[in-house]
C-alpha cells in the first residue's frame, strides 16, 4: 500500500474530499452562519456598495471577452445525454489605455445563486451581492499591440471560474493573455450563452474513481482550449495576441492537479503551477520532461504525501512555496465571497495579503519561465514576504 493509500484509507470518502477540495465557504450543512433574512432595501444597499477585487498591479489596462467552446469530438464526460462537451472560457488580456466599455460582470446572478445554494445554503445574502463584486477588466476593450504569453487557469472543484478573477486580471495587467476555464457539471453552476445554468452533476457523490478521474478528465478540456486558441482557425478574435511558443498553465485545488496532468500529456505547456491541490492524479515517474513546475500551498501541504511524491518526480526547475497563515481558499477570491456571505474566514492571513502574495509569486514564476526575467524571490526567503517559505531542490 502506498503512503497516499494509507493516508486516504484513514479517512472516510467525505472527509478526504473535504480535506483536499474544500474552500473557505462550507459544503451544504457544514456550519454556514445563519442570520435574520435581510430586507430588500438592505440587500439593495449591499449591492450598491459593491465589494471589489484588489486593483491589478501591472502597467496594462485589462480587457475581457467570453468564449463558448464546443468539442464536437467528445461527449460530455459527466452527462452524456447533454451531447458534446461545452466549455465557458473568460479571456483576459492587456488592453490599450482608455479602451473598452463597462467593467465585466464577476459572474451571472444564476451562477451566484447556485454557488450559494451548494456551498452556503444557510447564508441569507442575495445572489446579486456575489455576482455584483466589482472587477477591473473592461468588456470590448481594444487589445494592446504585441504578442504575449498565454496562461490557462483551472478552478477548484465545485467552484466557478470567477473565483480566479483576481489572479487572472493581475496577470493580464502584467502582460499575459489569460484563459480561465469553467468545467460544466463540476462546479456549482455554469451559465451558457442561451441562458441555461448547468448545475453540478458530480458534486455528491463523486464519480467512480474519485478526484483522480476529475483531474484526468480536465486534461481533455484544457488541451481542447489550447487547440481552439492556438490552432489554424482560432475561436478567439484576438488570438493574434497569443505567442503559442510561450504557454503556461495553473490552477487551484483539483485545477492545480489538472495542470500537472495536462503538462504530462501536452508538450505545448511549458510551465505549470499547482495552488494547494492534492496530486490525486500523480506526476508520472518520468517527470514532466524537464519542464518547470511550482508547488504553491498552505502549510497543511507539508503533511500531504502526494506533494512529497510529486516533488520527488518533478525533473525540471521546481520550487515548493509554503504560505504561513493561509488555508485552502487563500489562493483565490473565495475569502472575499465568504465575507460577503457572512461566513468567518478560517485563515489567519487576511484576504488582501493572501491575494497579494498569490499574485506576486505566480507572476514571478511565469515571468521567469515564459519571459526569461530573473526572479530572486523564487530562490530563497524574502524580507518583504516573511510568510512565504521556499524549498529548493
């Protein structure tokens, strides 16, 4: 029996899932804070106040467009009766100064309603409060001149792509094209262009084979996105911005595991990041053909046997960063959403600080490996970021 088997064997299936995939917002019935229902006027005032994501830190304004991609060669893996696999992708990109229309919506109201129903059923906040989080990207913005590296991001299990908006906007402001992928039927809800919002089909119970099957299925999704962004007839009208020789991939939780699994199967991905995800689908014994990989997580990952095994098998440039005071959701927008839903944050590290560290270190990794810019912060402790420990090979 492997170390991973012994570890998971000590837990029930539900407990293992909670350990590996849960975020700050609880699963249904897991202790969401109840409060008196707000009056409509109170809900409206909250929406008007509009919580906002931290401002992007790079020099570029940010544009956003949305793609609906259909893989006609692949049926939906979770709901075969739905037909071909459909994906929704948010494209963030460097824009020209002064270009663009209104700021892009954070998520649809129905996506917010589904998210609250699944993850915080006792919360009384209106879904408009979640969907109305203020973003910084502008719809219809004219793209900046030039060609930029592409970074593809995959969210955690049960969570929509919107929960990686803060990171995506920041990377785009620093000179990246960023594609954030929704994996329908694996998250609380995905709204399609026809107005339907697809619910989660595999949240409870998980499919046979567990989280590893989910991670491996995402390989097909993520490689298909690369096909449609960098192929001869790209699906995105600004695809000329993408430098297909410089592609990175990253994700949170199961999305981070899927990034490693996609690298193992798709040589187009030059560098990858796993943000606090268990390697249910392990890194192959042969490694990733010498390509760089960043393991970026909370302190609990030092107790995760799958991270030790992945570290041993990674055969290229590698770093293992541990963030003191962070928890599983700290690498996403989820702590902000939890606050809006009235749920106490479980992480000692404040959201604004965890967001700043996530942005800084993920950007540093891609700057080094996709732009060739030296990054001393990845080679040891930084006095400006004392929360982050760096493990070297």
